[in-house]
């Protein structure tokens, strides 16, 4: 369908229109829950692409344990547990790369970028999400206890629902309006257990008519169900939670309110349930929860799944109570009317949410999956923060990106002439489609994501270079312009497809196993590669078709006259022993340094000190950063907080034994003061507060990134075994592993601080190295078919020499971009550029001197079907001259 020029142009036009539409900012109505809990509609401008905290800043929340609602026996343990729960919740909430960090021993800082509903975000952060399944009381325990409760209230001076309490009840008056549901995890039966049987026996059992509770608490339609007028709900809640009243409730029975009011007979009522004090099972046994719509009622519900132990307990409990009612409690409140247990329930079930929205069901599901907070959290600080990279770093990054792009454009135009114009135009479409796709997916663009974009730009240029070099080969062989273009695209397609798909597989596994920063890198990389495939193969081909339509009888093609290594005949395989020596000289000392010295991790991994500073004049972030760097406080994060005169500085001193120095708050604060005196001047600032902060990302990032890389190795091996042979896949994995080790050795050798930016550089280098190796291996596969009597070593040398022009030009454009980033990108971007700069060199080296020789060694050890005993010592062929192998470089 799309082979005709007309259909190609229509498709490109439709995609451009859709992309432009996705990138147009527009108004959007959202429902926000305010601090008072009321949902309100508001108009916001939807930005086409969301940026992460490192690029735009966001909402700042300071959280502490709310011990007014529940006292913690071990605050340090509970704050650490709350930190873990919050990280899971925010990941499920969909905020990419949040900051969730412990400050001191009693506070958690949460910073979220791109939040359009702050009220919803705060509700998710604070919700305790304690899930319980209980059974309603069938013994009418509350009915029997109500007379004694009312007599006790009369003795305390509360004689009726509307009467004012006597003077002795002033303490009770202070309790009115309380909410027992906020006491999540409080064992209310402890008070009941404290009340002795003799105390109950001593209570007068004569009925009291017109008592406060008897007049307000009315039986409902289910066992253990009661109703209270909504306007009396706060008062009744306070009264039944008085220690003197709770003591009169029989053992084993607890009282819990419904989560929402109901309208019965035109009156708003609140349900109160008498339930067993011990749950059948709690959310601690939950392993999965998902929001969905009930197919019968079309109402929202949450389906859940329990672990084996929970399923066993749930099955035993529900099996004993078939025919009974089972309230489902969340944070101490009953969700909807209790369902009746029809039969034994094991590991799966559902929670119906009458009157709730699907989004509220989704929020409930994600908080259930993340787990319950050990203690409720309260917001003690709220505000907005600036970009963690700092505006100076962002400006430097933009400048470096523009310069790097300009260099790529100049190289392509200078080397490929008119065909270079096609490549640059295709690159413009590539950037447009990539940004449009990111906007459509509502993706968040962060610095690691930008690293993925850099790599995909390199692959996009590389695809055009592969095509152009193939077209040049066909023209040198005497093909017509039209046929050379057709053959060039046809021969380049397998190499482009294989290298792109192998990188996409790697990125998918990075997304599956990685944490926030790794996921951001993976998403941008996948989108960029798919866009580059389309623009290089489809859009560039369309440009050539347009040109051929206007020049149908063209005998020449403007594709540049300069040629690099056009007739190269280097014996790369013969130099493999020298290459092994170079590899050993790099890897052995590097491995020793890694084992002995270790890495210099940044504050993102180690934690450090948070210093909040107020300046007398608008804060100059670039000047502060320069002062910190000059005084030994490198790698600090500087953010504006709330206004242009307040900044937060996250830093640690560089001296000391790695992470041991991270906790030295006093030393770091002193170094920061010295730096501020030098950069701003003494008396021009005030240190508002200092506190030790934990790491932004813990060991899980390192562990999961390693898992992702190992999984990608296996996937690439399988893919290349399918597309080529397992020998090719194994050689490519070994070469990539070499590049990773060499880059890690380089990082430790120059004492580069390992930050998230450096991790992004390592991941980018992995994809780049793999791409380079597959390009060479694809040419090897082609030459194995073309030159069946040539030795395998000669096949490898021929393939490397034929792809050398492409390698040199592609790496030249990449190095030009990286040089711009290193020179103009500033202190934050420079580490990424250094890692990538080294990675490009080592990736090129390994593709030629590691991957190819290793492939030859594997071929000797385990000969493939096309090389069994014939490659190294071919028999003298008795064939006519016309059937002899063509010289290197011929067709």
C-alpha cells in the first residue's frame, strides 16, 4: 500500500499532523482534592512533555510520623518502613524519578515532578492503607451493652443526646468531634480486656430509657449493624471511645464505622458495625491488587490476591463462617455494606466501592499493593522546589546539545552533499516524531532520558550512514543511480533492523527490571530507536523517490566525493594479540583498583547533609555551585525552594572513606559555609537548618541495573542466535561485557564520582557498543554467503574493512556531540560526556579487536555449519576463472 510515492507522502503528513497536535499545549479540566478533602474542578495547561525533578522541579512535601494518632514504639524502624512503602506507592502512582529521602531520624522528604493533582498525591502519600477482613457480631453484644453504657454516661453528667454535660464532663467535651478511624492499628480491645468481669457485674442492669446512645444508635438490617444520624456521628464516635465506655463492651467485640454516609428514607445516616476484634486476614498477606469495573453493575471494584499463607488463613476463616457477613475494613473503616460469605474463599476476592470513581479504585489498589504505613504520616512542610540540576546546568546542557547537533549537521552536509541534506531533514523528522511520541505516552523526560535520546540520535545518523555507504558501493560497482539506491537500502536494511531490535530488547529489559532513572532511560531509548528506524528507512527513501521523480534520467548522484578508508585492507585479526595486551593492560589494573580502592559514589547513593540557606539577594545558583566545587564540595545539588532567595544544598565532603564521610554533617556544613563565604560573602546569607539525609537511591538501583544488564545479555544472545548463530551472540555479549568492565575501570581510575548521570552514561555505552558489534557481524554473515571458499579470518578482516568508513564517520559525529557536551555542558553533564567518550572508543575497539577474534576462536572451537574444516585451510578449487572468489570489496 505504501510503496507508491503518493501514499508515502500521505502517511508522513498524517504522522506530522498527529505529532504537532500532541505537542500543542492545551487546557485541561481536572478534579483536585483540596486540603479540606473537597473535590473541585480546575483548569490547568497541559504541557506537551513532562520534565523530571532534575529539569523542572516540582512539589515538595516534608512528612513526619503522626504520633498524635498512634504512638510508635520504634520511630526509627517505622520511618524506615514508611520510606519503603512510599517508594512503592509513588512508583505505582506513575511519577517518574521522584525524590524520596530520609532527613535526620524522623522526617521524610518527598518531591514529585509534573503533578497535576496535588491533593490526590498528598492523599496517596498519607493514606495508611491498613486492610482487614472481619466478621460481624451475631450475639447482639452492643444491644446488651448499651444500657450499661448510657448509665455510665449519666454518671459522667451526659444525660441525653442534646444535653450539655456537667462540669465534671469538661474533659469529655474536648473529645467531641473525634474520629476513631484515625486510630489505625490501635488495639481498642485492650481497654475492654482491662475491664474486669467484676466491674461489669457491678454495673446496674436496669434499662435506661432515653439514654444518649440508646436514642442515637439504632439497629440495622444485618447482624451487628447499627445506624446513627450523620450529624450525631462525631459525638457518638467520641463517646463510645471513652475508656469508661469501651470497658463495658464485651470481650472479642470491636466497633467500626462505615467509610461513608448513606441516605435512607431521606435522612443521612452513618453505619456502625460490631465486629470481631481479630481479623481473619490483613493486607500484610496481599500480593496483588488491581482496579476494574464490575461487569454487572459497571461500578468500580478492586480485585485482590493473597499469598499462600494468607490464602490458607482466609480459606479456613471464611469456611467457618459460611452464611455470615464479612465487613472489609480499610484504615479502620468498613468499605460498603458487608457481603455475605456464600462459600469458602481462598486467595482471591474483590472489594466493591459503591459511590467511588475508577480513579479512586486505582488509588486504593496501588496503596494496597505498596503496603500499609506503620504509623500515619502528617505533612509538616509543603512548597515548590526548583530543578535539582540547577538552571545553570540546564542552560549549559541546552547550549551543548545545540552545538553538538550543529556539528552533526555540518559533518553530514560536508561529507554526503545532497544526500546529507536528506539525512539532516530525516533527522528533523526523527526529533519531531520522538518528542511527539513521548508527549502522547505522557512520558517524563529526565537527564537519563536525554541520554537515551542522545544514543538514539547517534543510531538515527548511523542508519543513514549505513545506507549512504551501501549506495556508494553499488555506484562504484557500476550500477545505475536508481538501482544503486534500491540496492543500497535493501542491503543496509538487515544491519539496521538487527542492531535496532537488539537495542530495543536491551531497553525493554532495562525498563522491566530497572528503577525510576533506568526506566526513564529505557523509555526514551525505545521511542527514539523506533522513530529512527522509520525516518532512516522510510522518510529518507521517500526523499530519494521525490528526487528521482524530478530527475528520472539522472546518471550521477550527489552523495559526496570524500571517501574514508574506501579500499582499506588492514589485517585486524593478525593484530589480535596486541589488542589482547592492551585489554589486559586496562582491565587488570582496573579490576585491582575496583577491589582495593572502590568507587566514589555521589550523594544520590550515599546520602549526606541537607543545608537550607536564605540569601539577602536573589540566589545565583551558578556562583554557589562554583564556590562549592572550589572548596572541595563537588557534586552538590542546589535547588531553589519556594522563592529566589531560598536554596537547599544537598552535599557531602569528598575527603574520607567514601560513604563514611556522608554522615559527617558538621564537617559538610562547615565546608558549605566556607564555600558560601567565598562565593556570596560573609553576612550575605543565613543557614536556616541542617540535617543528615539518606540516599536518594539505595542499593536496589545498583542491584536492579545489574540484573537488567545480565538479562539483556541473555536476551541478546538468544536474539542473535536466532538471527545469526549462537556463536555470534556469545561473541557480542563477551565484547559488551569487556566494554562495561573497561568503562568501570576508567571511572575508578580517574576517581569520577558515580552519580545517576554516570549510570546513564554506562547504560548508553552498553547500547552503543552492542550496535557497533552487530553492524560488523551483519556484514560477516553476508560475506559468509558471498565468499564461501575464503578463510574465516579473511572474512572477518574483509567485513571490518568494509564497515570501517561507516564506523569512522558515525563515531566522528558521536564524538563531536560528546565533545560539545564535555566542553559546554557544565559540571553536571560533563561526567556523562566523559563516560560516553571513553565508551565510544572502547566500543569501537572491542567490536574490531575483541568481538571478531573471539568469534573466530569460538568458530575454531565449535565450528559452525558453514565452516566445518574448510575455513582455515580451503582446498584448491578446480573451478573456472569466472567462478573464483571476487577480490575484497567487489560484488
